[in-house]
């Protein structure tokens, strides 16, 4: 296991209590929290100085954790997701109306990813739900790629920083629209 169990229990309790954590992802450190906790999500938005209308990414360990929130997928759409996940591709997908606006930005779509990063997978599996995943930085600034950078720049604003490494330093996930197939952001 990558995270010692006593530390994992503490991280999970922080998230469940409405805390904000920083953790390594595929390309950068991310900020995460319980996506259903409005106070925690708004805290991340305040830390980042990010407008709620932009929406946030949900990251999960398996597609099954995301399906309860998504509109019905066609067989072709499901095949595209299955081919690209787990991995560093974020898909913008119509949701079924059960997600709060602080996640979707009030849009009919949500950005989701099934991560291949072992720490992210372990956190989401243990939480048994997706996590908010947004780059650890102030909006418009360079994303942070190490625990030290996060500690220096955001340490006073967050509750815990997970020790670990990003997989491909500085390489943000590709974002694609599932409905149109368009690439919205290349990695």
C-alpha cells in the first residue's frame, strides 16, 4: 500500500469532515474534497480564487463510481470511456441532474476522470466515492507539481498534503467532450 493505513484513515477522516487535501495526480498535484460538501468545495474555490461557474473535475477509481451521476451512455460512448480509462483523459459528459451546481458550474455536463494514479485510486476506493480534483494552484498560475511546492504556496490553506509523486510532471490531463468527440484541452 502506498499510504500507511494510519495516514489513510486520517486523510479519509479529514475529507469526510469537510477538509481539503492536496494529492499527486497524473501530471500535477490536485486539491480535493468531498464533492457533496458545499462548504469544502467553496473553500477550494476560495483557495484557488476560481469562479464556481467554471465547474470542477470529479476523479474516481472506477467508472462505476461515476455512473450514478451521468446521463445514460450509448454503447459507443461507453466504449470510448472504457478505452481511455483509467488514465489521464478527462471527459466532459452530460450528467443526470443529481450533481450540485458547485461541481457542474450550472452546466448540463460534468468533467470526470478515472485516474490511473495509485494514490488517487486508493483514496477514492477507500472513500467509496469520487473526489473533487482541481489543480493545486491559484487560478491562472502554474500548477504545482511537488509536495514542497504545495506546502510553500498553499500549505496554510489546506488540511493535509499526501506524500507522493505525479506521474508525468506538469502534463495536465487531456479534456475531451464525449458528445462531440472534440478535444477541449490537449495534454
